[in-house]
């Protein structure tokens, strides 16, 4: 009889669902925000090497779509690291990027669009 009570107690404990861990938003801070037209080189520093890039374009002319090309480069050597956007006309996008902490820069090449770029550093939890 004692064996049956222990078995029931173990079964009851095993059936209880564990509470879900609360979802925490990834902490972040803004590294920079820029708007413009045409060509530009924009620099920023990342302490974590992990950040999100949000970009948006608007056509200046309804007759023909403009172009927008955004490249992330090393802020020290100018070496291209990743093409973030290669877009025609109005649009928007968001790209997550992760590498080492360092200086970075954007090379913006556009024609016929107004653009805006925002970079937000994300601090991933350390394991």
C-alpha cells in the first residue's frame, strides 16, 4: 500500500507543467539615425558587435523609381562586410547583423529616393 502512495505522489508531481519562463525583450540602444539623398558615408561604433539596421526609402518622382544601395563596411579598413539593401523604388527593410565589436560605416548610394537609416545595438544574453 505504501508503494502505491509513493507512485501516485511521483506521478502527480511529474504531471504538473512547469511555469513558462517570462519572455524578455532583448535590451537595445540606438547607435545612430540618418536621413538623406544621394551618396553618403556614415560611421558608428558598436560595443557588442550585434545590431539591427532598419532602412526606408521614398520615391522623389512618380515617373521613375529611384535606386537605393546600402553596404555595411569596416570603419577601419573600408572593407565591405555585407550588402544590407539593394532596392528599387519606395520600400523598407530590417536586417540583424552580428560580428565583433568595432567601428563600422555605411556606404549609401542612391538616386531618385529619400532614405532613412536607423541602427539599434542589441545586447544578446551571455552564455
